[in-house]
C-alpha cells in the first residue's frame, strides 16, 4: 500500500495491477489489452479500480475464520499464500518454481506481482517450469469426472519404473494421454466411456460394479512403455553376460557410430529444456547396433564388437543416473516383471517351469519332436522360450 501497489476497500485489500510494470511478462500478455477485454469476460466488482486487480486480503464474513490486521478481521487472499510460504521457507529469491500450465495466469503472474512488489524487482523465482496435463481417455484427470486413478492403483498393475518411462516419453510441458481399456467381465466386449463409468455393458446387458471394473483396467500406453523398458533391460542383461565371458581385446578400435554418439546426443536433448522424449529417442539406434552385435557380430572385428558393447553398458549407467530408469539389475528386474505379469494374467508359473524341465529332458534325449510339442504348449500359454548355453529362459510373447 505504501508503494501505491495496493489499496483498501471496506476491509479488503486489492493489488493495483496497472502500477506493476512487469505484469503479464510470464504469460506473455499485454496488460492494456487485458484491461480492455477483462470487463467483457468476467463479472466486475465495482469496488475494484480495474477488473484485473486481485485480492491480497479479504475481510472476514460471518462464521469464517479470521485474523487481526490493520484493516480489521480477515484472511489472506489465495495468491498471497504461496508468496508467503515461499519467502518464509526459501527466502525472497529462489531458483525454480514449478506448477501446472493452467496456473501461469493468473496465479503465477499474481505471485510475481505481489512478491516483487514487496521485495523488489529482481526477486522471486529465477526459473519457471510448467508441466502439461495428464489425461485419461482424452479428458483431464479429475476426481469430479470420475476418471481419477491413484499411483497405488496403477503401480499395482505396472512396475513403477514403467510408469516413469511412460511419463518421460513426452516433454514435460506437453500433455500426456493415458489410454484406458476396460472389458466386460461377462462377454469380453470393450466398454466405451459411458460403460466404464456406469458399469453397464450394452453388448450383453450385464451390470458390473465399478470397483470390479477398475481392477481390470488396461492402459495400452503403459503396456507399450513396459515392453520398451523390458527390451532395454534385456539388451543390458545380454550385454553384461557377453562382457563377463568374452575376452577384452588388447588393441583399441573405434566403436560403432550410434554408440559413439549416444551419450552426447542424449545430453544435448536433456540440456534443451529437459527434452526427455528426444533423449529416449537417442537410445534407439545404439540399441539396434548392440543387439545386432550380440546376435552375431558379423562384419566387424572382435575388438569393435567387444568395445562397442562395453561402451554402451558404461554410457547407459550415466543415462540411468540422469533419468532414474535402467539402473536396476537387469535380470532381477526382468524376472520380477515376468512374475508380476504372470500373477496378473493368472498364469501358472509352476506349470511353465514343469514344461521347461520336460522340454530340457527331451532335448537332452534328442527327442526333438517332443521338445517342439512342449514349445507349442508354452506358446499356447503365451510363453516364449530362449535357449542359451546356461539353459532355457522363458518370457511372455
């Protein structure tokens, strides 16, 4: 008020927006244009000097909690609460302020105005980071819409690291859509949005409790992320086994081009406003090169093969530290994923293991017909088998 940036009206205190020259800078809005159009878009409180002026302090109404102030009993305005908390716990200036992109205007714009009005022009947040929305089936996630899923519900179906990977596949400022699929338990028909919310299946006229449907929900995007994560962990697992048994060459040779430039390209993307989507894309070519070398290694020297795989594993450790993905023991992660998926799908792991033992015995007896028949039984269960020098390993097809 002493700086002519606020005024009192009947116990309320409002910020005088037109006197703060930086207003609109964060949201890239012109204050004059906003003042001209504001009155036509919102109900104007005639007590305010302009429609853009916002409350710093509100006079208490009967039955409301209130605190003493120079203007009488009242409470803080919504915007000033955040400025008060940040200045108390972080100081007048701090590095990063985050939030959803829907808060850029007016909330964050008002935070800047009132904080710099109190502490000075060059104070408050040095950098702003605004994230996009998470949508479920094309709609913003909201408790009121009934499309709200907790982290606990989702991680009961998918590994938390798969959720993290999925979130990283888009830039943090972009929106992310969780596609939702739910099938009717009675007839296996896919339910549309109305069916998911009501529990009614128009195909067979069955009514299913919502809590039952929520346990059967599928997120195709998450499943794709989970498969991609499994591919990367599988590559790391095979690469580490190769390095553990192969002989390191005594001479130095250049590694393949994709692996050579992987880490630098990854870092360039991450330095570009945390472009995690581009950073993940930088792993695709190196992954293809390494899998080709693991499969055969034809066309390159033993030194190039070894040194490329070694460089890939070492550089992926740095990638893992930055992203928080790919850092677990690959074999442990893959087994936990396999067993968790088997439990969700109701697959009898003991039966699978028994078939593998029988198949190994048939192969030992060179009974190839029996071995192929058992492989067929495993395929019908949705299980694939990979044979190696240390035995056979199963995974989902």
